[in-house]
C-alpha cells in the first residue's frame, strides 16, 4: 500500500496556508473557519502571549491545514519551521503498516482456511518459525508467491497506528499529528462522541477533520491528565494513542462509562481474508504496560512497535 509519504515543503507562514484554512482578520479580531476546524491568526504586531493560543488553535477542533507541511519529510528539525503562533512541541505520525502483498493475497482468496490457520499460528509471536509452515506457493495476481513470503509479510505487519503511541507533554503544549498515509483522523474518547470518556474532567471532545496525506492537525493539550485518542476510521483496527500531560505527579487515568469503550478485538483479519498479524486491539493497547502513564512519564515517548512486541510476547 502506498503510504503517501511526502508533501509540500514550502516555508510555512500564515500567508502560505490556504485561506480556506486560515482567515486573516483585521484589527484585533479573530476569524473562525468552521469548515476546516481551524482558528485564524489575529493580525497586527501583538505577541502570541498577548493574543492567546486559543485564538490560533481551537480547544476542540484544533488547527488543520493541507500544507505547506514542514514535517512532510519527517525531518527532525521540522517543528522549528512552524510559525510561532502554532509551533508544536512534539509530533505524532499516522501510519499504515501493512505490506501490499497481504491485500493482494486477500483479494485472491488464497491460501486455504487450513493453511491460513497454520500461518497465523506460526507467526503469532512475531517471529517466523519455518518448521511450522507448509511448503509450496499460491497464485496472487498472476504470480506465484511462496507461503513463507506471506508469513513474512504478516510478521512485518504492525497495522494502522500512531507513532509514537505514548507521548509525554507539558500543560499548554501543542502536538502535531502528521498524515503520512491516507484516511486518518484524531478524536478523543469522549461522551460527546458516544464513547467511554477517557480524557481529563472538563476537556472537550477533541476532534480533527479527516486529514489528507501531506496535511496536518495540531491539538492544544492544556489540562493535566491522561488523554486517550483514536483514529475514527481505524479504531476497530487498534489505532489509538495516549498523551500524558504531566506537571509533577503521574496523573491517574480518568475513565467514565459514558458510552462505547475501546474495541476488545482487532478487526484486521476481517480485511486480510483471515490472516492475523496478532497486533493489539484498541483496548489491549491502552491496557498494555508500555502505555501505562507511569511508563510514558518515565520514557517521554513510547513507540508503537513496543506495544506490538509486548502483545505478541504475551
């Protein structure tokens, strides 16, 4: 699958962001673009502190733009090239980690159910046990593909994911969500989304638009606590992220049963013709030791691969 890496790397200023994203106001006023969920910059010479960050980044809808995106190429210094008004302190990528071969296998309807079950069992721990795999090959798109190659692709599969999957920030920090692959968004587990509430008390239903490849969304994390977020199109495939906003003590989880909880099962086998890469569901990821708030505070950030490795080892 094409992950759509790349994008527009022109210098990012409020003049280069499309006007449908940022509406320039006159005097001391502020313009709100409801269509994109973005708040426009106030004009004039006042500083960010004088204007207030909420005049740039909406508390619920954040700040979204198609580009130019300084972080399209994944350059470590890219955050420094954002305007001061919306400069993030950290970046979270939105990815698809599924080899294209597996989609071809699923479309071809091979291998047999018995062989599929054997492959799943052989790779469940994330390694390739050759002595458990049957020999031979199957036809995929007119080509003969060895069973072992299919098993290897399954081992390499980490699914739909945010990376890092656990992030530590300070109160008031901005976080950039970078669309490295298509069809992603960000939403809080919140009662106003019909979900179990898993954000600090008083925090609104954070919600991005569907972010196109090369675009980005910026969220403002002001209140101390634990924020559990998911990708609405891919939450059923385990795509969740935990942001810990810390200012002293390790914050406790805030969970209220106000709606649908994180999914208990990962639906990836349903789109891969039964092939199961054994990656965690949304619930399993959020319950992992890797994403324990204390571990995130200690580490600063936790990669998605660590969550997958813990799950497969269990």
